[in-house]
C-alpha cells in the first residue's frame, strides 16, 4: 500500500486523545496503585514515586519522542519501521518490540474483561458493605470460568474497534478518554471527602529513603512508568504512522507522558485514600499495607476489591460505581485497541488482508490469554515477565535510532519538520546513551541480586513465577524465533512499504 493512500488522524486532538488512550488506561487505575503498594515500605511508598517520576524524564518521554518520530518517518508497523530506519538486519528487533506488546495484550484483555464484569456487577447488584463481601465478589468471580467469557468479549470489542481503521480508532477515543478523565476526577473528589483518606494519601507520598537501595524498586519503577506511558511498546510508533506530517512530536510527547502520570497519581490517591479510610479505624498502617499487598497475587485485585468499598461509603455510590467501572472499561479498551492495531498493522505490512489480520490477531489473542484468564498465578507471571520485557523493548527502540545515527535522526525526523520543536542535544544523550545504559544496568543489577541475594535457590527454576529463568526462557524463545525469521520478515516488509515524505 503506498503511503499516500494511508489514512491519517483528522486532527491533532484526535491523535493526542488516541495516544492518551494508549497511555491512560488500566495501567494507571489498576496497575499503578498495586505496584506502588507492593513496593511500599512500612513508612510509605514515596521512595517508589521518586524512582517512578525520575524515569518519566530519563526513560519514557525520550522514548515517546523517538516513537512519534519513528512512526511519522517510517509510515509502517514496528517491523517495517525498524527495517526502513535501522536496516534489514533489525527486523527481529521490531518483531520483539511487537511481541512484548502482543504478549501484554494477551493478559491485558483479561483485565479488560474484569472491568466489564465489574461494570455489570455494579449495575445489577448492591454494593459490598464490608471488606469480606467485597473480597467475596472477587473470589467468586475468579473461582469459575466467568473470566474466560469476559476475556472473549473484550477481544471481540477490540476487533470491532479497529475493523475500519484509524478513523474508527479516533472516533472511539474521542468518547472514551474524556469520559474516563471526568469520572476519575469525580472519584478523587469524593475520596478526599472521606475521613481518614488523608492518611492513605500521605502514606502514598511519604518516602522511606532506604527503599531506594533496593534494585527491584528501580526496576519496578521503570517498568511501571513504561507501562503507564506506553513508552517502548511500539504502540505510539504504530499510531504515529497515521499522524499528519505537520503535527509535531515533542510537545505531544510531553503532553502524553506528564498527563498520563498525573492520572496515575490521581488513581493512586483514590485507592490509597479509600483503603485507609475504610480500614484506618481498626488497623495500623502496617497491616493496611499488608492487606493492599495481598489483594490477589501481586495485588491484582486491589482496584476491583477496594473501589466498590469506596462507593459504598458515598451518597449516590451505586451510580458513581457504575460510572467508574464504565470509565475503567473505556480505559481498558482504549489501550487494548492500540495493541490489536499494532499486531494487525504488522501483519498487514507482511501482506495479509487487514480484516483477516484482525481476525487472526484477536483469535490468537483470546487463545493465548486463556491461561491468564483461568489462573491468577499465570497471570502474575505474564505481567512480571513482559513488564520487565519493556526494558528490552525500550532499549531496542533506542537502538533503532542509534543505528540511524542519533544526531542525524534528530535533524532529519524531528528538527527539520516545520512547526516541530527541536529536542536538542539533551535528547540525543538520553536516547543514545542513558536509555540503553539504564536497561543494561537495571537488568544486570536485578539478575545479579536475584541469583546471589534474593533467590539463590530458585532463580534458575523456569517454573517459579517470578524467577530470572522464567524471564530468560520466554524472552530467549521469542528472540531465537525472530532471529531465524529475520531475513524473511525484512523482505516481506520492504516489499510492502515505500519511501514517504
């Protein structure tokens, strides 16, 4: 397909809302609070926040700028863009970036299904008035095959949303994202009115400085910021292939990164405030933190268990609960459709008809998500493996820019575009040096600490859900396959793409 025939986002607002749809999602409202809780110390989770905000500027925003520029320059999916920008030998790198996003899609659709279930639950049943009843709803839902049904519904919606291309994606996000943001603001306002909520919010922001000496804090902070913002996934790259040439990338990148992190902080305040307001009268803060850390494996049920409790304490709580989980469903879908589009666009670049590509992506997305839908331990393992995999994915995005020449890429793909801002030499250093260095240092630090200190007796066991070997085995298998297919992938994408403006 010639580049001139490609559809484009109709406006900058449509582009920004769609990219915010990638970034602002359940990663903010579901994942951020539980990751902050599981990485909090007895005195607070502020140390995690410091590391997390640090990586917004040292990792996420530089990579978001790179992805916007790569997509606008390459006008292809991740594999095609890597081949065109970094050379034919880099096809495997683009495929691995796409694999990380697709692997996350498999279990992310499960989370989207949880959101749909809770929307229906809030719509049809009374709110749980106690911690035990809220836990019972979650446990009852997870005990059967119901998650599988809602996982299928989520994948079906993903197929529908991308069926007619970028204009459908744009129109959907123009409704989803403003609705979500409005509901989050309302929920935060109600949270701040609850007695005891201030203690939870203070705990979220209070730093326990010695926590910063733990390598897993920095690893989790980087992967969470990548999860939050969509940096290094290839999703922004995929959407940027449809952006108009006159739309700048640097300002959009800052809006995406900073706006997204503000939503995460608001979500964290809602969850921490709710839990402390409901348990603070009967438990010390150390026990409250323990409850938050044990709401499902790795805290996976935190938002779903505690948000209904928040609304049960409010006037008009049932109505607000329905709206919140509707908004959360919107957030899940806005991110899910970007993952479906990434995989779909990759297969289209290989020559597959778009509708067949969508059916294949969503069909396999359902099948590969079945284990996570039926077993929360498998779910937690996949979230762990591919969340850390974002480190490698982000480093590979930086490698594509380095292969082109960081300075040449800045001048050719960003600074030379009329009305765009020049990110300057600072961005060159961040992408060309610090991003790869952060990936290598943090992965190396974590590997050594896991083998020598934290899990010397189990780090080599691939069946341990949070071991080093489970990561190395799954990443390694994907890399070996893509290296073997590198030449074929490069030829297919080069045969489908043409040079663009």
